């Protein structure tokens, strides 16, 4: 192969000898570049190609993430030399991603070939989607610097804008038995359904004490699922000495004026199916994930009733 390399005027060569009359691999390159060898066998040569990411950056191309199994080529399954590599890719541009923001690249496994076909779908199925939200992790409570960070940032925090909860419902039947989807009044149908189930309660309340608010908080499970602001009861319990005064003032303000800061009463509503194939809104059980501060208020009210 060295003679072949010279005759073809290549600068570098990595080869795997043939076994009898079968096999044999050669990798040749030019420009005197050093090509680090990662691994090789009778069926593959794996090298690290330097400059690939630079080439993508220079041309403005983006290597799309793959949904599903992350390798697209395999050889020797079930043997000690089983190898999997991602050889197949799809490169796109920022302009294309802006035009098709929900586009997905899928790995279609199950091919009879040693390559898995990949499928690019420009637009995913129409669903309500949300961005990943902040969630406070109780493990942070063990960090020595956590208390200091809370103390420094408590007064600078911003209200989190609530967003709708994501779900996989595509259509449901209305009261007349007609299927409606998200483009045909499904949102109004769901709201009307639950408006008939819930009614406001009016109660007169006397002044709330700090002990009463603190007691309500500490009756909660510290690991309860968070609401739209991502905070859990454990945070308020751990740093009550820092945040407690503001929490009590908020509860008192609500009891006296019936007002809450904008967005605080927003809730993530998750619809849990009661049966295997739900067809109507009544086939779901709603679970409301409220912000902890709202839960404290309702807990104070519950304790007085």
C-alpha cells in the first residue's frame, strides 16, 4: 500500500491488512496533516479528524442532534469486536432552523443493513410545548454557599412568568359528542368544563400571625412538586430566617386586600388519564401544581376552617 500511496500522491496512510482474500482497509490523506488513530480492526479504522468543527463554523453549518439511538453504523453484533459509530449526519443552517424550529432528526432503527437510516422531519406534531423551567433541587440545601446566595439574591429575584403545562392531548369530545382539537375550540371546552366544577368561597379572616404562617409551611411535605416558579417547600423551610418576613407580609396582604403579585397565582395543570384511551375531558383527573407561596395561603385558610 505504500507504493499505492506514493503513486496517488497522498501524504498519509493507515492500513489494515487483508485476511486471505477478504477484508483490508486503507485510509489515505493529503496536506501532511497528523491524523490521530483512535482504534482499528479488520472492519474499521477510527481516527480523530481535526478541524471538522472548525469547518462547520466557517461554513455556518450545524450538526443536528439525533433523536433515538445515537449510533448509525454497527458491525459484529454479539461478538467481542462489536463496534458502533455515528457515521450518518445531517448538517443544516441557522436560517433553516429558524424556518423549521420544531424539526427533528430521527434514527430509524431496525434496518437489515449495517447502517441505520435517518429521517429528517421539518415540522413535529402540533402540541403545546414549553421551555425547560427552573426547579430548586433539595440537594443544594447541603451546599455551604447556598444560604449566602439566597441571602444576597432574595431581594433581587424576579417573578417567573407562568406558562401552560405541556401535555400530549390532541383532541377530545365536547358535550355534543363532537371531536374538537386545539385549533377548533379545545381550550375553551376544557376551561368551561372545569369552571362548572369549581366555585369561589368567601370567608372573613382576622389578622394572620407569623406563627400561623410558619406552621402552615412546616406542615407541608418539603419535597412537594414545584409550581411554575420552580421552588419547593424545603427552600422556604431551610431559609425561613431570611425569607420568612416577606412570606408573612405576603399572606397578610392577601388576607386583607385579596390581591397577589402578578403571576404568583398561576398554576401548572396536569391532566392525568383515568383510563387507557381517554376521549372526553371527564376521562382525566386534573392535578394543580401551585407555587409554594399560594400553597401556604391555602394551608392557612384550611387550618382555620
